C-alpha cells in the first residue's frame, strides 16, 4: 500500500494523540467500514419487510372513528 508522506505524517500525529498506532487506526477504520455495511444490510432488510407489509395493506381494514379514539385513551 502506498500512502503519501503528508498523509502518513498526519496519521502518525493523530495516532500519537490517541495513544495508538497508525496500524491500529487503519484497523479501526477498516472495521468501521465493515460494520457500516452490516448496518446498511440490516436496514435494507427492515425496509423490505416494511414494504411487504405495505403491499398487504387494504383500506377496508381501517378502524372506525370510535375505535381510533378508544385506542388513544388507553
């Protein structure tokens, strides 16, 4: 891997400020990328489930006015 000198120098300074190493910073960054992807996949699956529920929605299944107000009181 090739890193410009100025970028590496700033990374070393940041690592020192955090009491860490450049290698640990890179590891942390790569881990955050994979965790972000996992979170994206989880949210994408949730979106698909919600959209499936919406497809099964029918206006005939609406609550009556008194049922809506009864639910709000509980």
